[in-house]
C-alpha cells in the first residue's frame, strides 16, 4: 500500500464495484490525493475489497453446493424412475419382455465395473458411430419398423 499506483488501483476497483463511472473515480482519487488521504482510503478500500471477495467466494461455494445437491437429486430421481419403469415393463413396442430380462436389462444399463462403465456403455462405445446412427434411426422409426416386421412375419407365416 506504499506504492501510489497500487493505492489508486485498490480505490479504483472498489469504486468501480460500487457503480462509479471512470470520471467519478478519477475525481475522487484526485480529491484523496489533494487531501493527503490516498493511502488511508486505499487501506480501507483493500479491507472492503477483501470482505467483498470473501462474501462472493462464500456465495459461489453455496451456489456450487446447491447445484451439486440438485444434480445428485436429479440423478437419484432418474435412477429410481428407470428402476420403476423397468420393474413394471411387460413389453417394448409390443415385444414381450420376460421378468428375468427386466433385471438383466437394468444391470446391463446401470451396473458399472471398476472403470465406471456399464456393459451397455462398453458395447455401445465399441462402434459408437454405427450404434448412434442405428439408435437414432430406431428411435425415429420404431413404430413403423415394428409394423413392417409384423407384416413380414405374417407374410412369411402365410
């Protein structure tokens, strides 16, 4: 705080945070210099800046913690919803799903190994581009594809 440039910088930063314009800041700094109060004002400014920064840091940590809790809750809710839906699943687009396959499907999607990956993730990632395209296509045309398969099955049976 003995360096005049640092004194002015501290005062400038505090006044800027308080909404002063550059012109107002320059005028105040000039008045502090003329009155011989620059160092005292700078010391006060540094103290206020420290408390402001500490408060901002505290608020940022609180926000991050709230976001973390919100994300955890969303993940927990998603996991519970998936578990419930899979437990009650009897068919997928008209294709029967045996009860033992429901548990196996849940484990396939969610049970992770030491690497933090499920078997589904591993299988999907083996050929990511192809699997992404197929998944998107089947999602986009699922009902149409099921109807076509049923027609073809009926034609073949006949």
